C-alpha cells in the first residue's frame, strides 16, 4: 500500500515535469547572433583577422567547418596554440591569452547562430 502511494507520487511528479518542463517549446533551435558583449565582439575581430580566410564565417574553406560541432573550449585553444596539419599555430605574440578567450566566446556564440555574422 505504502509502495503504491510512493509510486503514484513519483508518477505525478514525473507527469508534472513533462508538462512544465518545456518552456522552450516553440522557440527556434537557432538564436540570432547578437554581438552583445564587448568580449564576443573582440573575439569576432580576432576571428576575422586570423581565422576567416580558412574557416569563412565558421564554415568550411581550406579548413573544416567549426560552427557545426560542439568543440570544447580547451580543444579550440589547443588547436589555435599548436596548429594541426595545414593550420598554423598562433603564439601569444599573435593572439594573446585574453584574445583567445574572446575568440572562444565568439566561436561558441557563432555555432548557435543560424547565419554567418
Ligand atoms: C591556413 C588555414 C587556416 C587558418 C588561418 C586557421 N585554420 Fe583552423 N584549421 C585549418 C585546417 C586545414 C584544419 C584541419 C586540420 C587537420 O585536421 O589536419 C583546421 C582545424 C581547426 C579546428 C578543429 C576543427 C575540428 O573539426 O576538429 C579548429 C577548432 C580550428 N581550426 C580553429 C581555428 C581558429 C580559431 C583559427 C584562427 C585563430 C584558425 N582555425 C585558423 C586551417 C586553418
């Protein structure tokens, strides 16, 4: 008896979750890219200066697309600092640690955006 009560309480809880937990329903998957923070804007400038020619707008060019997969920040940093294959390494003299942080912030924004911005 006690078990059934617990079970139905649990079921009720799950039900309420499935009714209330969908605040994002109807919201499009992509959000427009708003260059809201200065950090992201600076990241964009760094991107345009150093990455754009091979990853145009984050899409594939000479390099692969980088706007279509959830690359973790540390991986982007590693790739930028060490390069790989055709991609050159960018040392601190070229892209400072702070600029790299902003670049990563921009790239994370970019992959949520629908269009190249
Ligand atoms: C000279 C062309 C070139 C430039 C400039 C360049 N890349 Fe790349 N990038 C590549 C190529 C080519 C690869 C693929 C390397 C491989 O796998 O051999 C790549 C790979 C990557 C990857 C890994 C993608 C994946 O699917 O794992 C990331 C992240 C990346 N680049 C970010 C950047 C960023 C950020 C910049 C600017 C600081 C930049 N790249 C500048 C050519 C370039």
